[in-house]
């Protein structure tokens, strides 16, 4: 019998379970071809008898071999040595050669290049409201309401690529009311991942090498998304009236997309003037380009001039409007929205259905009620007055603590653009930021071209007054030491 | 109520008049809706930095125009009907405002056209039918109560600490640890938390993998039949899908070897082939791994249906056997919490961990915080496995009663039953029965079944149906199948007469 030929001596002192020892010995025999592939192994009962062990131990040994792929057990016909053994393939390269270098796609390579160049990272710091300043008890109530009703809602819910209809209706009416956006729920798209908005647009509308006009300085995340999808960027300057539209006319070929932040230019804070808005809309209509209006923080204006959106002024249906709840509601909800022109509704429905067909129903339903019951506007009003005070405080603290060359005058947003005077050293500032944990970041990443020295964004919103004052004090002390 | 108001500058027009014009415009455009309250005077005076008296005057002006009405004690409202000609004007304005005239639309890009085409097909072809609840666990077994408790527990200020962590695109560290331990326990995968990446959308998993590894026209080997949704996600990137036949041991590696050149990616669902339900045999798993290692291809192991099995031994996942660092493993919690829990995950091979994190932060940077925190407890405190165990028991019972009914009434109409998947059986009707007759009979009798046609990319197969049993009612199923059998006999008799 096979078992006798194998000379299986169990070593009870080794501490290795008997089943493992048997499995190992059999495995070796199979690899060494002492037992040929396809041969039927002795039954569990025979093995147990021959080795004087319990049947369950023998069975465990066979199970282990089976799990590792050396034997196959078939009902009624016993256990056979596998005809194809693991690791025995002749075409197999040496193990250390396998997947040493991964062949990435063009897209993957572009990401890797930008990462190696230090332009993009996989992680960033959290910038958003303080959890304790959010209406958590309201949100909890809404969760209870919808977690409870969920089984019923769920069983009838058919995921829609554009999102849960009651949420779309609620947000559309909010946008109409607050931002004068021309929107109906069938043109409003809900995104769980905000990043997908520009990615989908870039893929739907841009071929490799197509031109996208962007503000310089402008949002680096947007720029990187266009670049990763193979687009070229045309940098268009900004002044205190926003994007300098005349520079668009100087381009040799017209861009397919124009990405702007007219409500509050990132990072300079400029509000695009009426005149410029008209020029830009005219340009886009004449040159068959789409405008992407990123209305990322328009909720936060402190001097009482809530300007209507650019999209609302556009009579040619050329503007794609982006909005999101991050600044008001992160980390409780981070849903993003996009309002698309009619011709894009169908392609976008198809495209969205492929990458993000459904968003958590509980979150969507809770958010719809949050908006409909007026909590959102109440929250924003509260935040606005709170942040206005913080901004004012920061301004007076700054005047005392630092020697600034320029502070952006626009009374809006969640951060303050500050230029320090030349006599400060960049390296020393970096150190002082690190040691004081002041929420101050260089605007370097906003520039595709040469950055401005000693220009920073100081975030004032998500930090209590005393905390900010303390950090600023520490910062100034570190800087002047 | 926040409202965007732009006070147009007109010299020699009084301020209150400019305000009432702006408000009038807002009413006309439907931004202030009929019958709804007007913004409060306090609010307008705060946001616009105008005096109360100016605002009062503007409201008075609107009142004389019949656009607003004041209800004593409850404030000012937009009129519920607008005065005569103004009403028509408003509706004309409204339709024009909401539907701007389109110029010639921008043509889509080349890849945009592919995406559009594939996405449109998916929308028409793979219809989601809630009544079928195919694949999900039955609603009445859903652990919604536990989930609610956990969600509420974490909706709390004391979670402030964790907020900074939520911006990790890979997901919360603690959740990745919980998942790493879970897949080690249940699927023998020993990769560790650093290889785990959490996703908010199931579809983004394959989107990310495809985008990072595939160029247009690259070849992907895909099970035939296979899950259409994932095939579509890949196809929308312009890659070439090569259907590879499936036999009772799973994907045919012999067919892979016959390809003129090896594929870049191989998509398989080895735990329960979707939809046929075959479990990939152990030798086949090794053979596939070695083929992939030898050709430099990556394997995507979609382990979406591993939770429930009936009388068959559990095989370790391909990822657990992978010594060549070439298996990308994906799974989700979709079966457990049908619609509420959207989180799913990928376990990357070591060689893809870094680029995977980079790609993830590009496609989906932020994940929902509360859901992640709740899921950590759901896994670590044993809710998940307790739920799976309970559900498995109920499902086994329902499956059995369905099998009984089928053997009793449909024996002569279908091929012998195979194992099927974790929540469905596959019925192969005999060739003389037409799909139209089968579907009509199903509709008449309330028997839930779904054709496998969308699962086939190149071949067509008729008479093959998925029968989900997760929501089968064991009291009535016998009767339903009996009615179905009778209806089908009648239908096909009619068809044969017609022929």
C-alpha cells in the first residue's frame, strides 16, 4: 500500500499536529512524483488504520492537501492526486521576475509622473467644518427616520444614475432660490464622489491634446484631472475682476472647456465682474466651448452681496455648474452636484450609470429632508455669521502679529489670501507653520507656472477664535525668534 | 432663506424700487415660488445691508403690483396666483428660463462616444427589478436595526478625532484592519490592511483597476457568460473584451492558452461563477494563477457571491493561493445591507498598492465617515457574521423548498438542476419551450425569473433563466411553480398548434 511505501514516521515530540505532518509528507511525495498525478489515494479509513491515528486526523490531512490544490476529492470516487499540480507549470518564470515592473496605462503613467514630480499626493489634510459646529442631533433624527423607513423605501427604490429624485428636487429648488441657477431636477446630477464630476466631463468631452482654459492661479485638483485625461492647459491670467477674458481671444485655437470660479476666484478671491461675465458667455457661445463654473464656496460671503451664478445669466446653455456641500456639511455629508446643459443629459446619464449608479439611499433621503425642512439654509446662515466674526478677528490679529504686504480684500470664503513682506525667509516660515500648526498653506499648488513667493492662504473658518489666536501667536513668535 | 439678488444699478431710480424690481424678477423666474413665504425683512436687511424701511417700502411696492400678500401675524407671502397678464408673462419667462435655447451641442470625444454607447446599452439591457431582489438578502432579514444603532452611535461630536482620518482615500485605518482580519478569517487572504482599499461605489473598483492598467484596445479575458455590469465598465474604456467559455470547473484556461496573444487582465468569479454558479475547482485555480504569472496578466477575482453555500466545501480564494502577486481581489457588503451600505473594497497585490492609492485619491478622495465607523463595529463586534449565519439558514430552507417545487412540477421541462449560486438557481428549459412562452407563464403565475441573455457577450443562449430564492415564500412557492407549469404547458401547447 502507498502509505507503507512512504515511510511515514510521525514525530509526536515535534509540536506539529499529526494531520499537518501527514499532509506535508504526502505533499512532498506528490511533488517528488513518488505518487503520480491522477492516482487514487487510500481512503481516510485506511490511512488512519495504517498510521494508527484517528480518522478525523487523517481527514484533516486530506482536507489540507485539498485546500492547497494537491488532491481533488470527488463524491463517490475517492481522493485523487491532482493532474495539474501547483507550481509545476513549465512556462512559469522564476518567482522574483513576476510583476516586478507593472505596465501601467497611459493614464496610470501620467498619474505616476505627476506624483514623482511632487505635484500630486494620495493624501491631503482635512479642511472642513468642525464636527461640533454641525447640527448633529438633527442629522441623527433624520438618520433614525430613514434607517427605519429604509426597508420599505429600499424595496421599492430603483437606483437612478442622477440620484434619488426627492434629493434632486430639494437641491434644485435650493440652487434656484439661493444661486439663481437655471435648473430642474432632470438636469441635476448627484455625486457621492466629487472627483468624478470633472473626470466624467473630461472623458466625455476631451480628446487627447484638446485645450482647456484655466485660471492662473487656479485649482490644482481640477488642473490635474484635465492633465491626467490627456488635455492641454491654457493658463489665463486673473485680476481683481476675475478671469481676463481678452487673453482667451489671443489663443491660437479656442479651448473646448473653460474652467472658472467666478463667485470667488480660487485663490485670489476676486469676484468676476458683470462685464467680464458677459464677455465670457459671449466668447463661449461664439467659440463652441463649454464653461465649467465651479461654485465651490459661494455660500460664504460676509458683506451681503450674494451674486447670482454665471450659469443663471447664460441664455445659450453653455455653462456646466458645479456645487457641493463639503464646505457646509463635511464630514457628515460630502455629496457633490452638477447641473448640466440639455445636450449633456443623455451622455451623462449613461456615463454616470457606469461608474456610480447608486449612492447610499439613507444619506440621500436624510439630506433631502435636511434641505426641505430648512436646516441647510439655517446651518449656512449660522456658519456665515460665525465665520464673519472669525475673519474679522483674524484681520485684527494679523495686523498686530505680522508684517503683511497684501491681504485680499474680498469679504468671502473660508480662507484669507495673504502675502508676507519680503524680509521673511521662506524656510523659516515653513518651520514656524509646522511648529505652530497654523492652518496656513502656500499657494504654490495653485500655479501651473511660476508661483508667487510668500503668498499663503490662511484658513479661518474651522478653528475657534481662541485657538486661532494662540496658533498665530506661536507662529509669530517662531518667525521672529 | 438665502436668495441671490442682484441690485442692478440704475441712476435716478430709488433704492427700494431697485430692490422690488430684483424681487419681482425672482418671483417671475420662479426662484421665489407662488404661495411660499418671502424672505424675512431681517434677513434681507442683514444680507443686503439695506435699512428695514427700504425693504418695507419694496414689499409695499410688490403688494400694490399684486405679487405678494401680507397675512397678518405670519408675514409676507408670494401671491398664490399672479395677476392676469403677469401670470402669463411669468409662465413664458419660466419656460424660457429653465430651458435656455441650445446652440449646436459640442460633439463628444472619441472615448466619450464609447462611454455613451456602452452606458446606454447597460441602461436598457440590465434593468434593475426591485421585485426580484436578485442577489440581495431578503429585506425582512436585513440587519437594519443593528445598523441604525451603530450609525446613530457614531453620529456624535466625540468622533472629532476621526475626522482628520476620513480624508484618507483608502478608507479609515481601523476599517481596513477590520476588513483585513475578516478576509483572513473567511477567505484565507493574508495581505494585511495596507493592501485594502475601501470604495463608496462598487463600480469604481473596476473603473480604477481598468483605468490604471489598460489602454484602449488592450485585451481583457472575461467569463462567458459573465456579469454584464462589470463587463460594461471595462468596455466603456475602449478595451477589447474577449469572452472565455466557462465549464463546470470554472473559466477554461485551455481556452486562454489558445488566444493569439495573452490578455492584460482576466476577470473571474470563482466562488460562484456569475450566473451559472459553478465553483472553480482547485486545480483550475492553480492553473489560472500560473497562466497569469507566466504571461504577466493580472487576475481580477470578483468574490461577490462567497457568503452562502449549500453542502459544498469552502475553497480558499484565488487571492489566498497567489504567490505571484498578480491577483486583485474585490468584494462588497452589498448582500448584507441591500441598499444602505454602499461600501465595498479591493485587496491589491503588493505591486499595485502605491499606484492604487494614487488612482483612488484621483477618482474618489473622500469616503462617508459615519458608514465607515459603523461598519468597523459591524465587522469587529460580530454582527456581520452573525447575520450571515442566520441568513444562510433561512436561505437554505427557501432554496430547498424551491428545488422541491421545481422537481415536482417542472421535471419534464428543465434539465437537471446544477448547484447554482448563493442566492439563485439556474434553470435550463428544454429546447422545445420558447422564451416568450416561459416569460409569459412566469408573469401570469408570479414566478420570479430572469433571462441570462444579458450575461452573454458573443453567444446567444435561450431557455436559460436565473431564479432567485432569497425572497421565496416557502408556503406559496409550491403553488406558484405549479401554476407556472400549467401556464407554460398551455402556452407551449398554443405555440405548437400555431406552428
